[in-house]
């Protein structure tokens, strides 16, 4: 084989290794982060929104996340709950409002609930919820285990230090839907880890932080 051909094969194999290796690394990070790292008690918890079905019916992920936060509240591991999630196309209620109703049914006092209904992505969940945590001495993010790595990554990108993460429920046998969600998370994590959101964005309005009046990246709806 000629030297030039060997170089082509070498770079091809190197590129193939990178392409295959990055998703594997991303999956490993997601798996390693899924158990969380929060040390309780914590004053405030941010609960991340998820799909709402027809008739404002909460989807399975949303139920898991609110139930997990409500359990922490009843155990006195958290004192206040911040529910974050906007209104999807065709929905009458925001994700946050649907979560609020669930939390009330599960024993969380109205006075201990704060609602953020502007966000439409994980980036925006963190951005807008931060304004509601100014008087919180400690904060934990509550979501599905597979979502926690991206939450941690985006919190660091927004210079949010010291926020713990905890899964909404203990490890169990995953449903097919959850397995699909993990595969999406693998690529969502890479999308933000390599700042691809600053290069390629699905057209959407540029959101502005009410705290700093600083322009932030438009969200990509595939990776809410």
C-alpha cells in the first residue's frame, strides 16, 4: 500500500474512532451522573418540566419528577419547590402549572411552591428558575437520572456553582420510552458540551435573562 493511501486509511480510522467514541463517552458520563450527588437537607429544589398530554394530562416523566420532589418535601429533605416549564403548542396549561396541581395533590403546601412558566428547554429552565432561588441558601435539581448530566453541564455553562443534582426516583428497570430518552440525551449532551448550539440552532427567538439582560443561545426544541 502506498504511503499516501496508508495516511488516508489512518485518518479515516482515526475519524471513525472519534465519531464512535464520543457517544460512548457521553453515555458513560450520563450513567455516572444518574445517581446524583446532592447532600440533604437542601432548602430549594428545581423540578424540570416534561411533556404534557392532551387535556393537560401529565406525562410519565412529569409525574416521576414531581413525585420525586414531593417525596423529598414530605421527608423534610427540601423546604421549597420551584416548578419550571412553559406552555407547549396546543396546551391550555403550562408544564409548571400542571406540576403545581400534582404537587398540591401530593401534600406540598401552596406557600412552598414557586412556578416558572416561561421556559421551553433545559437551558431556559435553569436561566429563569435562577431568579427564583436568590433567597435559597442551597439548591438541588430534580429530574430523571438520565437528564442530570445535561443539567449539570448547562448549570456550569451559566456559571451556576454549588447546585446539587438528584434523580426523581431510585434506579429500576427502564421502560422503552426511557431508553429512547437516554439515546437522545447522549446526543443532547454532546450538542451542548461542544458548544454546537452556538453554531447551529433551530430558528427560535433569542431569550434574554431578566437578571443580567444578557443574550443567551436560542434553545433547540429537540433537546428540551
